[in-house]
């Protein structure tokens, strides 16, 4: 009999993992200082390394900037959704204005509740053992460092899992509210609508006579994005400002690109790049993209259809932006994949060890790169 985990055990697992990341970060910074002190580290965000600032890299500066200065301070700020920087701003007030500490507190708390409700959600359909292993593989995933950094990943993951949990348990008011806030956190929050619509209809056996007024609570999800676009219209006189800034600053053209064409473009970019760091990043993103695209098939075979739809839509999002850079962050919040890993590991001990060792080894590498200020994205090919 596999012993059940309570909230305390999940907290212990979370704190142990977090301590491990701190150890990796400390060792990485020490090794860089000794053996590569002159290596350019362009993603330090002009911050002196400290136990807090080492977890703020790349886009973190934008979220912190919005929290401190507001959307009008810099043009590209409009390309980021508002809930995370807004929460940073509010929490920083009792923290003496320390937006870095505020951002990290939010990410850590959000991740802890993500783990709690991922465990409860998975246990509904798959049982205790897979629920526990889903948590383990989420924490071991190589880019899980973004869940405890100044990024939206943890907050979005928390809100999306909460909304799925309440959808699966038929509490549509709570599902709609958390979906609303998820849609205020990232553009991909809109993806929750179709899986939840399917889930609602499935729970009603697809019979029109069983539909109730609570179906309309799902409209809170598109209302979340609509409220942000209304803000942009009022402040910048253009509700498309978000897309414009994404296109200008992040080369997203918002036209659909077929998956095979995206793979081809990544291979071409990989072969043409003369920057070694770019080659590593491009190769990693190509592998992640191909692997997870194939995994969609197995998710559809083994999981509730609403989970599978969510995973599929999450993988397809990059194709609508004309840019698959950052795919390692897209898949991080798609929890059905971690359920799949947990299911496979339960059935095969070699698979369990292989996934754990591979994920753990690459997590060490990614943490070292991240805290050292080295690139995890492609800038110039």
C-alpha cells in the first residue's frame, strides 16, 4: 500500500527541492567566479548577485519594471499581462517596497499551492502513486527553476490547476473565477476555455436538456483577457497593443505556422548559427518541441479528454505566434505531461530511473546557466 501524502509531506518535498536548487546555484556561482570570471553574462539585469537577485533573469526585469513604474514607462511593457506585476506591486507595500522579494514570495507560494492541488487533482483519476510522482517529475523537470523565479510560470500553473480541479469536481463558479485570473496572467489562459467547455458537456453526457446556467460562468475566462485588452484600449488607444509589442520586441508575427515548417525553420537556424550558445539553445528547444509534440498522442490515449485538449492547445500556441522560442517554458505549465511521466514510471522501474536521472542532470545544468546570467534564449542567429 502506497502511503498517502498530506500537506505537510508535500511542503517538506517542496522545501527539500528548493534547498537543493539553492545549493546548485551557490556551487555554480562559485565555479563561474573561479574558472570563468570573464565570460559575458548579459542576463544579470544589472543586479548585484545576491540570494534574491540570482532568481531574476531575462524577462524578470520587465515584470519588476511594470510593478514599479507602470505600463507607460516603457513601450514593450504592454506586451506582458498584468496580474503578476500587479500582485508584486501590492505585496511589495508591506515588504518595504522590495519588489524582488515580493515577486519571489508570490512564485513560491503559488508553486506550493500548485503542488497541493496537482496532487489532489491527479488523485481523483489516477490514484495515490501517480499523484505523488507527478509532483516529483514537475519539480525535477529541467526548467522548473522558472517556477521559483520572478516569472509568471508558478502563478499561471497554480491558477490553471485550481481551475481544472474545480472543473473536474463540478464547481463551475470557482473554476470560472480561477480561469479569469489565469487569463489575466498569460495570454495562454484563454486555452482553458475549450477544455472546460468539453469537460462541462461531458459531465452532462452531452445532453442539451441537462445544461444549466452555470455553463455561462466559463465566459469569465475570455472576460479575463478582454479586461486586459480594454485596459490597453483605454491607456494606449489600441486593444492590439499587446500583439504589436510582442511582434516588435519578441519577433512574434501572430500568423499560424505549420508544425513541420517550424521544425524546418529551427533546423535551418541551427545550421546557420555561428554562436555556440545559440546552437545549444536551438538544439534543446528543437528536441523538446519534437518530443512533446509526439507525447500528445499518448496523453490523448491515457487521460481525460479535457486534459488532452489543454495539452494539445498549449503545444500549438507557439505556432500562432510564428516563434517557438521558449518552448521549454510553454511545456512547463502543461501538467498533463507530468501525469504521463508519472504513469510511465509507475509501470517501469527503468523508465522511472531514466526520467529521474535525465531530468535531474539537466536541471542542474539549467540552474547553473540561469543563475550565472548566461543565455537560455536565442538572441541573434
